[in-house]
């Protein structure tokens, strides 16, 4: 296909203006591409190789494929390995999703020509089982890959959970065996099992640094303990509370293990009263913090009020706490007493009793608190101002719904925002409930 030389031509313009315009364009292009042969005209087909490659990296995949048909040289650059190190497979069914999928022909081309170039790979699937199975089919074909980062994402309900455990484990094992440099894996809400974890450990124990596997019901505490015992470079870990154990924390605290940077724990209950949550010993938490003093311990709670009994009865080194359902005054009182490392607290709901005393206790004891969010709760204006006054300017994030605040004899809502702004050192207003 012939390439046309694109010339910069300005018609119906005075000579001086035209000459000035040419100089401006030459300077503009020259600052990016260099001065040589770039004056009043430019041949896009003769752009330097590295410039075209840089432009391709910013193009969406569909546009990149289209421009690759412009000429032979651009098509050759389209297949340069650097462009295929990072790729996201999008798999959606027309009947269940309005999103477009990665074209099947392109998938086959990637498997055939670029499987050994892929390093940072993710699969994004919709809610259909067919899409999740298609992702597994692609995984099972990556026999020549050297993947470093792998992520499996469900955009709606966890469709990977509908895939046969044996089929999923078989596909994942192909990657675990052939990619001996896996450092980051995100496989939440999947039928991952203990034998698969053992394969992962056997082939990637020296490289694995990040593992996110919340909501994997086929993984046992023994399975994750195997990972901690042998993957001494593990720095980030996300898991469900039911596989957290004293033995796991002690394994992460061994002398051979690097400092853990991030531990995320999801505490979830779908049916109240059907799950009895175990308690982690204070000595185990202490060992973790002694070994990794800067570790962030993040806990997401989706429990019913009667299920909190096992938590925060002793000092717990949690740094970030998120309550997605109602939490009692008594539990918030425990947090104020036993969570001295707390940095961020978000409470979705509480009840109709003001939380003044609980917030003041948290402000007194949690000296690192910098972020607070309150949803369906109640706090008097005086109690809230006292809380802010004690925390001072260290509160970098403060999100409180206006409905949470109860005016009293001393403070109206109008005066409250002025007082809070004064203690924070910046202008602050409570959040407003949308009216639409």
C-alpha cells in the first residue's frame, strides 16, 4: 500500500504569516523528533522505529490493529515483543454483557506468535460460565509463556466459581509449571485448591511476592501455610479469615521470611449464626509485628452484629478497618481499646445511639488515625468536634454524612463546619445525600 507524503499547506494566507507558521511547526516537530529533514513536510511512514513503537503503546488494541495495516513496516512494529508483554483478555458473552470481547482471531494470533512474550496478563470475564471456561481454555494453551503477573477478574458475579474445579486447576497448573518467574497472582473467587498451591510453590517459591486469593473455598489453612513456609519472598497476601491461623502468622514471622508489607483479611458471613469464627492469639500478632513492624493489616468485615464476639478482645495490630454492615457500639469501644495501630476506619452503619464516647476513645488511643468515614450512624455535633479536636490536623480524610450529625444546644450544623475546618486546618463540609 502506497504511503502518501503529508505536507503542511496553508492557503489564502499572507507570505509573512505562512513563513512564521512554518517556523512554528518546524520548532514543534523538531522538539519531539529532532531537526533533521523536518521542515514544512513530514513523511509519517519514515518516522523512527522507537517513535512509532512509543505511539503504538498508547493506542487501544483495536486501533493498534487497524494502523498495523497501513504499511508493511507498521505491521512489523505491531508484532514487536515489547508491545505484547502486557495484555488483558476480555471475554464476554453477547447475551449477558454489552462489553466487547477480545476477537477470537486475535487471541489465536497471540497464542501462536506472542505467548512467549506475555509477562503481565489478566483475564476479565463477565458473569457467564462460558466466558470463565474460555479464559481457562486460553490459560491451558500458554505452554511457552513466562508470565510474571497473572490476574483473574470477574466483572459481575464470580463466574470462575462455576467452572469445574478439575478444569480450572488443570489450566492454572499449566501456567504455574511453565512460568517459573511468577511474582504476582490475583485469583480471588476461584476454585483454586491445595494441590494447585503446591504446584505453585514447587515452581515459583523463589519469585512469588504477591498472592491475592480471598474467597477460595477449596483452599485449606494447610494449603496457605505451605505457601508461607516455602515462599520466603512473599510481601503481600490477601485471604479469607477462615484460612488465617496462628501457624500462618508465625510462618510469616520466621527469620527466613522477608518483611511482610501488606496483609488483607476478608471476614465474611452470608448466613448469620452458621459460622463460628476462631480467635487469633495475641502472641501470634505480636510475632508478626515484631518481624514486620511496618506491615499494613487490612480487615474487611461483612458480618452481622452477633458474629463479632471473637474479634478485638485483645490488642490487634490492624491498621485499616472497613465495616460493610452494622457494627455495635460495644465493638467500636473494643476497637478504641485494642487497635493502637489503626490508620483508617470506615463504618457503614451502627444504629440510633450516638457514638460520641467511642469516637473520643478512638481519638485518644489511636494516635496514627488519619482517615475516618461514617455512614448510617449518629454522633452529636459536640462529640464530633471533640473527636476532631483530639485528632487535629492529622486527619487527611474525613467523610461524614450530614445525616449522621445531631445538632445540640452548643453547635448547629452551620457552626459545626467552621469549628471542624479550624481544627483540621482546611475548609471542610459534611457529605450531602444525593437528591436524585
